[in-house]
C-alpha cells in the first residue's frame, strides 16, 4: 500500500493499529456510498468493513484502515473490537451489536 495522508488528526484516530493496516471492504461502500453494516476483526488481525449486500470476490477492495475510517467515522466505535469478534447493525441509525465469532465449521469429506 502506498504512503498517503488522511483528513483527520492523530488525536482523532481511535484504533490501536496503524492507519496503514490492511482492511477489506467492498466497491459498494467505496464507490457507491453504501453504509457499513458489518465489521469483523479476524483472529489474524484483519479488518473487514462490509455493507452486507455482496460477498462476490469481484466486489472486494483492499484499503487501509485509515481510509476506511475517513469514509465511515462511525466505525471508530468499534476500534476496541477484539480479535475474533464481529459487529453488525440493521441500519446506520441502529446500535452496533457485538459477538465472538464461532470457529469455522469444517465439513467432513
């Protein structure tokens, strides 16, 4: 990821991770302005900032966490989301709900 700046001050940054931390999001959020309705902080430390409208690989974008926060400041409320947890809401007016993710189920072959 190339080095770039953001339109917020260091004191506004709510996350423990650096601003250039990789985050996965969707074209619908970045290009079409869809709201963020689901956020996951994976066990590996990856952040997923999602709109809950698509899971198609071609709709995935990789951005820095700083850019995700700059576009959607309300995700700052989830900066303390532990590894392996997710948060969701029904709409931008709804409160965030949180839960620990269950381990992925492995199907028998």
